C-alpha cells in the first residue's frame, strides 16, 4: 500500500510539473509564426496580427528580416536547421519556391485564389499568397524638376537622363541638393543593385512576361550591346550619387536623403511612401522609367514583390491558412494593407486605395498597361547576393572600371 501511495504521489508531482510548464494545458492558444522580409511594415503587421489573434484566439508572432540588416533566406535556413521553421514564410519567386518545395503547402483550394491574378503558381497549382502589388522606376521630386526646368516626360532613355542629371548637377547649390540621385550600392544594399537595378537589364523595354534575356543569360549567352548600355546606366547613377550614401549608406540614409529634399531622384519603389510621410515630405513625387537603354522605354517595373507560403509541416496549418484568407477577404485585412501598411492590394473586391503618391503612380502606370516584368527572381538568391552584388559594390567604390564591370558581369553569366 505504501508503495502504491508513493507511486501516486510521484505521478501527481510529474503531472503537476507538466501543467506548470504548460505541457498538457488544453487552454493554451495555438501559435503561428510569420517570417517576412519588409521591416518597413513590421509595426503595422504586428498590430494587425495582434488584433486578428485576439479575435481568433491565436497567438501570432511576426519575425521581420530584411532591408539590409538581416537576410531572410539565411534566417529561414537557420530556423529550419533548429526545427523552428515558421508557419508562414515569404518566398520571392521560383528559385525560393524550389528551395523550399518539400514543405510549401498547396493553397489552390483557398477562397482568395480566385480574387488575384498575381499569386505564385507552379505547374498549375497555387503556392504563394501575394503580399501586395509593388513597382519601381526612378522616383523624382517633381517640385525640384519643375524649378530646374526638367520635363519628367523626357526621362525615358540614357540621353534623357544624361541631360537631366547634368543640368541638375550644375544647379545643385541653387536647388539645395547634395547630389542628383540617391543611390545605394553598399555591402548591405545588394537588393537595390543586384535585385532591383539588375532587373533593368533583364526586362526593360520587353513585353510583360518576356524572359528572352533571362533565358539567354542563364545559358551563358550575353547580349553585349544590351549589357554595355546597361553598364552606362549603372555608371550614370553612380556618378551622380552622393558617394557616402552610395558606398556605405543603409536604407534609411538612402531614402532619407530624398525625403529631406537633398536629392532630386531616388532609386527605390513605392514601399517608401510611409518613409516619406514619416519624414514630413510635402513635395510632389512620381515615377519615371529607368533609362537603361539608348532607345526610349515607356513603363516601370510592376509585380507582386513576394508571397506568403504556408509550411506544410506546421502544427497549425488551419490557423495559418485562415490568417491569410482573412487578410485578403475582410475589411480589417484591407484596412491593414491599404491604410496602415500603405500597400497596393493584390486582390479584387477591395475598394480602398493607398494615399501615397508613389503607390498612386504605380497604379497609374499599371492602369495604362505600361509595365515591365520582375525577372530578377529567376536567378538564385545566392547568384544575386554573392556573385553580382559585390561586382556592383566594387564598381561603386571605384575598385573596378566600367570595362571591368562588364567583363565581370559577362563572366558571371557564362559561369551559369
């Protein structure tokens, strides 16, 4: 009898310890972790997640990693190795999907799929929830251009930008400018050069969805004329940039220079609307095309920037899927995307429109059908970040000439 009592007491101690540590607690909320790559919407997404979590009795943890201070791909690999893979995570396109294909859940049956034309799909199935619609060209301060007598309509090719940059540079003191363009090519900013600027080489001037340049480069076939003109474009941006921002500046430094009226142009996308508003910028702004070619081009780069994927190995798949569904189909989700995060929603049935000037510009270009594809994500992140980004950085620092830049880029493609 004494032995039985001892066993009962020991059992109670173990059970009590289990409940004290949370094991076996049937009242504990399910938890979903979302890892995303847009630190500029971190606060807004966390606020929405808390609101949604409270309403659905789910704890939602947001992990933001990006913007030059943290690389999401590396964080995800570390999380996966540690057995802590998020329930929802961001993929940028085909190469990211292929990397995580074994754990990316098929979302084809979700109700939001019929409400968007820019979801990530592969072989007829939907795997990625589009975070937003985004775009970029060359953002310009319309007030400064008007004062200098520069017509934005002339900014369609290399000659147009050469003339505009030279004129503005000669008037820097009168206009109160530190530099003509705010461009960044430092070690933390490879996503500006080897992602966004790189896409000028890949899709500028081509019909939407045309991957002919990419297809050639992936097989080592380089169009020397197109690459040479592209190198002229990169050189032009670097020559008229503030050297400190160009070589060592982070995202805040780059965007801040434009927001404060210290530059006439900014090489970023509509996601900076919130930064401009936060800095109290009152000038008029919009996008002009990239001038990466001698021939005129009449469009900007527009697509879904990234996609939320659901981890098929998650213990809370249903909660993760519901989080995404509500984001796309409820008034609260629309309010978060448009009013709080300032994004252009990728889903039909949402009447709200962002108030930011650059987002409005993206919608205007899109409405006219004057858009070019995002093709940079058809290359691996490793190739963009570890092979191409250092080449841009060397060029920006003056460590290599334009001829060497072209040679290094050519060799990089041939190595593929």
